[in-house]
């Protein structure tokens, strides 16, 4: 079974008839009769919460009744109120919206059929990638379209505060979680028990984003394990026979919030979610966002994944001591890799890879020669396919027209002028004074960060070979052991930037060697790795591919060393002040011509470098990284 475009039928038949048709999904076979209000009642009456209520009443000056009332109010704030009438309303509205925004929305029917079967057999957890607000809506729309039980969805509490919209979302299955819970014992207890009750009863498939917030860089970010602990606990405690995890990949030709995400990376706060803001954003309906792919991955049995790895009887005695490291391993090794394998790469992502290897000054002034961009992209297409990429490359259309259509789709980033492609910088309102040099840098940075985000859609394809290519170039060695040692060192530095499975360095290295050998770039034996003459072009591209990350880390390391050695009040600098100071430092380097990497302005990279330095610890280690970074950029 291949992919189907779910918008094709919507364009041929009425949206109202689609929304009002008979909806008779097959639910979990052991699901008891249970409404949304029954779910809340079961949660509050659970043995676990009664125990927590007593604990809190003992520890505080509150009575049991006051604690119970607080819990009831918290549950009222967070709980969903799933109703078929509102699902139909969402189905009708989204049909209209999606037909305006997207040319096609492709769904893999084999994965969808496996999901339909899994939902009947055990509680199901849906785990989509999170790159856009659309992720929150598309899964429910697809399941409603194919007569599959719609999910209840973990959402951020600010969405609940949107007038009218918040209530529609709640009645369409959203339950709302505070973004910052801290050490609020009662909130943690009510939330976890509510989630576990959903899973235990099989009330509906439960959907949450394992990455937490949207990825502002369109690449995978480290998982947040709090919700993962909650959804798996009923299995660990023997309350359900099995739980099924379903990784879902959502791929976009063009992301709705591309400009907003770039501005956030430059330190401009995200606008508050409001109904007024939503209506103001309706101008996006006038734009074309190309295609979307929704890929439902192979369902994963938690029972099979944990077989021989976690002792459930031992967990029952000490539930809080479940191996967090194993959970992280489970998520990264299985869920993230299936999400990556199921994602589609558009021609634009490959074009972004090529454009980012062109000097920024060339892109902003003369532009890159079209024929060069085309030839390099087609060369890269062949390499990506050899590396196992899932490319969405339209058939029966010439390569020239495919690439031209991508440039037209992304007119907010690039423009085709004559025989060249130039970077499009943000328009600025008419003003009395010219923009400052720093403001001009930020104008360019917005477009460059958008380009970088689309390049990141290809990251999982090229990352490991790019690390190997960098190691080969830096060490100038052919000794396999030496290359592996430096590969592990580079992986340690970048462990906050990219998703790696702990303890799998050998497999990552072997995978990189295999891919580069398969494309003819290297020859390797148990002792040696050598680059072929034909492989020089591949090694050069791969080194340039990962270079912006390494250069950004070098700049950050330089700044941190300067702060550590020459600043007396370094312990009094807040994180916000630190990011502002780093950004100012990077802007000066760009203006002086010492730095071409605009990604060093990204707040995400800055946070990741700080995390890496905290992990690696001492200044001695920091200097070691700095020294190697100099080598990497030499």
C-alpha cells in the first residue's frame, strides 16, 4: 500500500458531507464505557491521589477537603472534553484551511492500517515529530477522515487561554499542561494520574510530542521524558498487558512559521497565543506551502521492547527508580530513528544545503549562478539517495522545473533574478534613519537561519558521514583506531546539538564508513580508512555541511574563555545577559569579516554549547575543545 493524497477527495466532494458522515471507529477492545467526565471522576477517586491528598494535608495547613478542591480545580483546568460534534466542526474547518494551504497531504496507508489494528488491541501512544502548530491538528484530521478513534492530545496551557478557540480545542480532545510545573507536588500527581487513567482505560489514543516544544531549527531535539514516564507506568506496574508506541513523521515542503522561528532564534520572543493573533495570521491562507507528508511508523510493542531489560515486579516496589537511561535509550534508538526513517526530504532541503555553502556576501549581492545551483543540487540528490534518503522528487517533471518550483515556493527566502539566485532579506518599514550595521546583520540572519532550518531536514542523512569526513580532514590520518577516537570526541562535543544513542559510537562510526564506502568516497579495512580520488568531492561537501555547527561552537568557546579569564563578575551574569553578550560578540565578528557563519547567532546553538560545557566541566576540557575547534576550521 502506497501513499494517498487525502486532499484529492476533499477537492472532489463536499466538506460538509465529509464532516457529517457516519463516524464509527473501532475502539480499544477492553475499553469500558467511559465519558470525559467519568475519566476525571476516576482520576480524583484513584487510590494514588487519595494517598497524595493525605500527604499534602499532613505537610501543609490545609484540610483534606481543601486539598481535594485544589485538585479538582487543577483537573478542570487541564482535562479534555472530547465531543463528536466538535470533532466534526474541526473536520469541516480544517478541510477548508488545508485545501488553501497545501497542494497535497500524503498519508502512508500501510502505516495507517497498522495503527487501526493496534488501537483495537492495546492502549496506543501517538508520538509525532513537532515542527509546526499544524502538527497539533493534522493527526486528528487524518484519523477522523479514515474512521479511526481521534486522540486526546497534550497541549500547552497558553492555548487554553485563547477565547473560543481554547474551548474548541478542549472539546476536540486537547488537554492542557502548564509549561513550568516545578516542584508543585499536587499538580504533578493530578497530571500523572490523569494521563495514566487515560492509558489504563484505553479511553482514546494519547498523542504527545516527545520533544516537548516545537523544534525551532526543524531538527530533532533531545526528548523530554516526563510524559514518557507517565504513559509507560501502567505497563511497568502490570496494570495493562501492553502499550503500543506509534512514531509519526510529519514532513513539510514549507513550514508555516518559518519566519517566526528564525526571529525566535535571534532572541525575539514568540507572540502570545491569542484568538486575535490567530485571526491576524489568516494572511497565511494566501500563501502556498507545497506538500505535506504524514508517515505513520511501525507500531512498537512496549512489552517486546522491555523484554529482559526491566523487571516489572522490582519496578512495582520502587516505581520512581525506573531506569531513565533506558527510557532515553528507548526513545532515541527506536522512536527517533523511526521518525527519521519515515521523514521525507524535499528538493528545497538539498538546495538549502548547496546555498549555505556559497559565501553569504555572494548570496546577498550578486547571487549564486543558477546553473551551478542546479548542477550541485542534482549531484547532491544522487548522494542523498545513495545514503538512503526518502526524497519527494516529482515524477514526470523536468529537474529544471522541479527546482524552479522550489525557488518560487520559497520566495520569502530566495529570488530568481536572470541567471542567478539571490537571498531575500526582510523588508523594513520606511524610516528617517538608515539601518545600523547591526540591524543589517539581523536582516540577513533571518534569511540565513531559515535556510539553515531547511538544510536541517536532511541532517539525519548526512550527519554521521559528515562527522567522519571532518575527522578524516582534521587528523590527516588513515588509521581506523585514531579516526574512531576523534569521531567519539567530536560526538561528545556535539551530543547536545544532535540526537545520538548512548553507547552506540561504534555503530555510528561503522554506519558512516559503510555509507561513504557505498558511494565510492572511501576504502576501508579493519586497520585503515582512505579517501578515493573520486571521494574528494564528497568529503569536501560533507565537511562544509557540518562546518557551521563546528564554527559556531568555536566562536562560543572563544567567548566563554574570554569571559572566564578576563571577567571578574562572571558568576553574576544571567543567562539572558549572556545570550545578549554572545550575540553582540558574534555580530562584531561578522561585521569585521572574521566570521561568515550566521548560525552562531542562533539562541539554540548558544544554549547547546552552554549545556556541552556544563557536561564536559572544567576549563581544561574547554581549552581542549577550543584547540580542536581551531584545527577543525583551519
